[in-house]
């Protein structure tokens, strides 16, 4: 009987010890994660966040520190001239900087969310995004499958707005671009409505 009690006590000590060890590891891991997050915040969003390196190894902080003020010495002015020379070497004035083009798939997803919201509770007027959706159908980066989905979306908007003729036109255009766009039943239904 004493052996069983000793075994149970030893087992309880092992279980409690293991629990305390695991709890300590979890707390340590949590503290380490918190310290890491603080470090990342300070590194990228804190005081040192405006430090970026150019191809010549000059930081923005060095540039701003080297800009002469009214009380600057001639040595500081020379350093500022060196920085301006480096800046002139790294910036090519003949390179045309083009603005980032929109991701057409991301735009479609945004338009789809707004269109689905309108279709769920349609109003008397079409939403203002219809022109944007039509513009998306002509976007250079859009493929036929995306164009088909966009035309389907336009058809759904017009169908929700009880404009059967326009909805049917958009559905047929979508089907011509992609046979798997999923509008065949809608076309059949709308054709029956227009015939009657």
C-alpha cells in the first residue's frame, strides 16, 4: 500500500512539475513574442522608421543631418554638397516613372461585393459603380474569363433593376466570352420573359 501511495505522490509531483514547466515556457514564449513585436514596431514605425538606404549607402537621416542651416559651418556645407552630388548620380531624370496600375482582379472583387449588396436589396437606381464596371470590361489587363464575369455582374445588376433587355444583352456577351460563366439558365429565363 505504501508503494502505491509513493507512486501516486511521485506521479502527482511529476504532473505538477510538468504543468509548471509548460506554463513557464508559455509565459516565456509570450514575453519573447511581446519583445519581438515591440522591436518590430520601433524598427519600422518608431523613431528609426525614416532610415532608408540608397544605392550609394547614404541614409535619409544622414541627408537631413547634413543639410546646412543658418548656423552651419563650411564643413557641413561641403558635406551637403557631397550628398547632393550623390543624389544627382542616383536619380536618372530621363526615366519615366509610371503610376502603379490597378490590379483588375482586386477591382473586380470590390465591384462584386458592392454589386451583390445592391442585388440583395435593389433600389430604384443602379449603383454608381456601373460605369466603373463597364470600364473594367475594357481594361487591357483583363482576360476573357474576367471580362465574362464582369459582364455577368452587369447583367445581374440590370436584372435586379428589372431591366430585362440590358441584362439579357450582358448575359449573352458574357456567355460569348466564356461558356462556363454560368448564365445559360438566366438567359433562358429572361428570353422567356421577353417573349411573353
